[in-house]
C-alpha cells in the first residue's frame, strides 16, 4: 500500500500600478481594478468548482479522500470580500479530512533576508488562520518551497512538526522522495514533493506533445501504484489554480480530479494529510539541504527571484528598510512595506527566457521585466518619503534652516495682499489676519498654511501639527511655539 499526500498551494498576489508622477501624491501602490479582475476570474474558474469537487469527494468516499492546502494571508484578505468563497474553503476544513498548512502571511522571501521578519509574518499568518478557520497548523510550507537546513531548524524551533520541500534529484541523489526524512541539524520531518508526478498534473496535463498525453485517471493511478514496495508516500504538491486556471476546464482537468482519488482508493492505496504522513511513517534517514532549494524553474534555486541585478537591487532595498519601518512606521506603512515583499513582484522582474513566453509571463501585468522593476522602485521611493515624514514627526525633527527665508517665487501670498517669506514672518502675520482671510486659506477643503510649511519650508512636524487646526488662535500658538523652539535649537 502507498499513501498519497495531496497538497494545494493557494495564493494570489496584489499587483502594483504606480508611476513616477504618483510619488508623494498619497496614491495607493496597488492596482485594485486588475487585482479584482484576476481574482474574480480565478474564483469562478478555479476556487469554487475545485472546492465543490473536493468536498464531494470527501463525502463520496466517507472521509477516505483527504486533502491539504495553504492559503496566504494576502489572499485571505482579498477573499474576505467574497464570503461565499471563504465559506467553501471552511466547509472542506470542517470535514476533518483537510489539513491547513502554514506559510508566511505575505508570501515573501523573508526567510532568506531576515529571520526576525520571517517569524513575524508566520505569527501573523497563524493569527489569521485561527481567526478564520479556528485552526493552528502543525506543518509549514515556505514561500515557493524555499528550504535549507537552517530554515528547517528555525521552523522546528517555532513548534512545527514537519515542513514541505522539493524532492530535487541533486539533493536526493540515489534516494527516493517517497519516504519521510529528518532535516539535518534539526528534528523537523521533511516531506518531499514528487515533482515528476506532481508536474504531470500541474504542467503537462494538457500538453499534446507529451508522451503521457492524454493523462487519464487510470493511467496516473497506475503510475502511483507502481511505487508500492519502492516507497511509502507520494507527495503531490501543486498550485490550487492548476484546476481550472493553469489547466482549463476544457482540458478535462476537473473530470480527472473527480476520478483519480476514487481510482487510488480502488487500488487499495490511501490518502493522508501531511501531519498523518509524519505520524504514520518514521524517517528513513537524514536529508541534507546545505544550499537553498525552491520548486521554481529547472535550476530549483532562487534565480527566479534573484537572478539579475534589478531583482537583487529591489530585494536588498526593501529589506534595508526593516529597522526604521518597524521603529517609526504606522500600521498602514508597515503593511504596505510587507506587501512590497510579496515574492511575485520580483518574479515579474525575471529575465530568464522571458522572450520565449515561459511561466514568468503568466498573470504578469507588465510588458517587460524592466517595467516591473520601475513600477516597484517608484512605489518603494514613495514609501521612503512616507517613512521620512513619519520619522520626522515622531522624533520632533528640528532643523534651524526651517527659519530661513524661502526661495524666491515660493513665498506665501495671502488673500489680503501680504507676502510671507519665512516661518517667523508667518508667526507674526497669522495673529493679525482678519477672519475672512484666515477662512479663505483654512477651511474644510484645504489648509494652505500647512501645505506651504510642508512643501516649501520643509517642516513636516509643524505641518502635521496644524493640518487639522481650524481655529486661528490654535494655529498661531503652534507656529509661535515651533519658531521659539527652533530659535533655541
């Protein structure tokens, strides 16, 4: 008897749309329209029909069919606007024939750049899964199956019993992916993807030139069953969107999904969840991932995300901000910074075989990798400006130059004809302004004084203090006090 562990990775990124002219304009980095379009397409083509089939299989087999999946935090956020879809996932989880696997909330490469940030994102994902599903996962799956010995050790220290990884030939050498292994330098149990059988479904199913086409349930299950005596476990790991999106309904993928689990059971084999796999089968040995391995492209390394100078520059730039973002950033800025860590942004910048129409073009909103890099760096530049603004406010930033005379042509022109050249002049004049002039410059629609102080004088701290002030006396005291402090500085 051989056991089949059927795991589906579920994720949709939040795509960017941010021009250089948008920097400093308080515009969202993310393209709500195109993200909504892609998500609703996938919901209708993949998530809803696949979930219905999975639930039917569980009931039809009286719980003998089992499945597991992970859903990234950024996708769960998006699905909260589609309660019908979330409910369809919950129904599967509630059967107790489905195991939820944890990963990083933002589907990031934090495990490569910052273990502290990696841990924070894992904890955020755990919290989200508890809120929505009432479940605390025991098995972990890193972004893109990125795995290395130290990552396994770290995940084990967080209390996880097992981790998913790529069953790559260069790591396995003479061994088989059809067993449970123990991670080197840790006690974490490692479940290795059987990439040949997994990719037969995920990538080759509709490929007419493939020698295995057409792939029927009977044929595939024979391949699975042939491992009897040569292994305990077949780990079928693939994207959820395999069903209905990567492989369209017209290919017959849904009919395949309806029948192959039944054929597995007819052969006398069984389905297990990841936690059942490591409880049922003891490790046959230690597996050494001395170098990082992923499930992407033929190299199975990080070159899909870090293979060129654009990607390396973008990744290093975003992670360099970690300390200051977490120290000074507000909740929105921190969330935006983390959403800029989503690995898809860097995947879209990949230049490997881009002209040949490879997988890096799939759901890519950009015409070229260079466009992806430019849009990303525009957004990151804006985030840096926001961070500097918040930092100056929180540290009560003081600069004697704020008291200087402004550049010619950038004076403040009052409605009453007065021309103001500096903060000190503003502190004197604002006390004497007639109410009509004051209300012309400060009302529900605008605050000209705050804008001038921010954009021309550069004193973000003072601008922030007076931007919501509606009374002339309140604004006058704030400006006078700031001028006095700057003179003492």
